[in-house]
């Protein structure tokens, strides 16, 4: 089933229409080719008309970034301990990024500018606050986990794109169904989950020492 609604093109566009079209173009063309001019062409309007809805491309990408995260899988953490809850949220964020071409690059760039994708950080932090009262510690820990996930997914998406173009070495690791497959080892390794678990193990030691 398509991620995008198959509906007739409206005569007058809303901000929602603009962002939805930008998401579709991102998935089809990638971030490099998602320009304001290309978006306006797709909507059959003048580029200047886009600025009624978004101030600039950075604002557009922030809205796209928010949509990428918000469309990720929901996680029920009621019956989970803090480590399991945090891991589940981190993996849900990972899956949200992977659902869109160049998702990690879009979210990473908007986070760097402080413009969007705050939901990703809050989702990860929600698990940590079950164990730690120190807000600054939760913030730093959540950022560390999120940056690890962003880096892993960015790497995976670059590999996927290079592989599709036939540019990767036969010995390169390939992303397949939620994990990296290393041809030499012929084993699937979920590097994002492994990395998050290592960080959480370190936090668990911190938790024990303060309780």
C-alpha cells in the first residue's frame, strides 16, 4: 500500500498538500533533487507561490522531517522497563527514518538547525525519564542515542543507494530487512540496535550507582 494518498490534485493548495508532495518527491528523487523549483513544477504553480506556505526550503524540510518521524510506528511502553522502552522507541525512530529515502539526512540536517524532528528526541527521552530524574542527563543520553541511530541509518541509506547504482564493493555490507548483511560473515547484524543496547548498558551502571 502506498504511503501517499491517491487523490485528485486540488486547485488550491494548503501547507499539508505542499508537505505531502515534498515527501513524495523525496521518496522518488532523493534529497539532492528536492528543490523548491521542482516542488512548484510538480504542483503546477509558480515557485513564488510556495512561500505563502513555507518561508524557505529549511522550513519545508523541517515540516517534512516532522512528518517522517510522526509516521513512524507507534510504541506501547506501558509494560516495559526503562531500558526496553528506550530501545523500542529508538528502533521505532530508526524504522521511521528508513521508511523514506534519505530520511536520516533530512532529519539530521533539520535537527542541526534546531528546526524540526523534536519528536524523535522526545520519544527516546520518554523511556529514560522512567529511570533518571536528572533532566540534563536524560537530554544528553537521548541525544547520544538519537545521533547513533541517525548515523547508522544514514550509513545504511548511502549503502543502499550506492548498491542500487552498482557502486559498492562485492564485499561491502548490504542492508537487508532490518539488518546489515556482511557477505564475509553471511550473518545479519542490526548495528543500530546493538549500538543502542551498548549505550543503555552503560546507563544501567549509572542507574545502579545512583540508587
